[in-house]
């Protein structure tokens, strides 16, 4: 099984940030563990800050906002 994870968000409505990764199962398990740790931090009041430039950042204070930036698809074979 392979996973395609896409990230899309906007910085201050001035630029769109897009990214993606194709992962095997082991990489995806690591990704899920990392996302779960970030969710736990956000739920405990610690925001997740994503640096998108030298002085630009996207700050997530809400789990739903953070998760809405990601889209995951599964594939049986490497795309």
C-alpha cells in the first residue's frame, strides 16, 4: 500500500503553499505518529507553527484547521 499526502494552505491570503509526499506504509506510519503528536500539542494549547519563508509562518491553534490542510489518498501500487 502507498499513500499520497497533499498539503495545501494559504499564507495571509497572499500566497498558496502546496506540497505532497508519496509514502510507503512505514513512512506513512511515521507521518501519522507525527501528526498525532502535533494534534496532542495543539489540544494542550501549544500552537503548531509552520515556517513558509524567512519571516512568514502559518500558525495552527485549532486541530480542525490543521487537519483541513491535508488530503490523503491510498494506492495499491506505486503511482
